[in-house]
C-alpha cells in the first residue's frame, strides 16, 4: 500500500501517512498538532470529521457510535489510513519549528 495522502481542513495542511501509522502520529511527524489525550480511542479528544476516506482501527471498539461512523467521524489516535483522506479538524495547528541553537565559539 505505501503512503496515503492526508489533508486537514480548514487549515489546508497536507502530509503523508506511512502504512500502519496512525493519523495522529503521522500529523505529529509532519509538525501538525491535533487535539489528543488518551491515544487509545476512548476519550474522544481527537474526534474529527472526514470526507469518508478509508480507515481501519487499531482497536476493536473505538469510541465511536454507529451514527458517528456513518457520518465518517474519525479518531485519529487509533485510525490508520487505507487510502487518501481529508480530515476536518478546526483546532489543528502547526507546531513551532525548533530554532537552531548557536554553537559555542572556541576561545582563543
């Protein structure tokens, strides 16, 4: 399968998720912060909408109701993309990039 393209709206972020990688982990690797807490699919902090792109879950009973699944809601902390997907996550933000630290200059 390889990688899947993930877009996050409304911020227009985009990144690739590796095969078997959760959407949350892929976002973090790309420097994007999604709301999260438990990372096991129960607290629902990371709940977001999607365009219905295919996902599979790493846990048997993720904290989604039947209606939420029908509406294509996703728990990125335990969801793995099985194809390209767009997430609707208004609280997503870009993580600050670490600034390079100045190297000490040798003393003469």
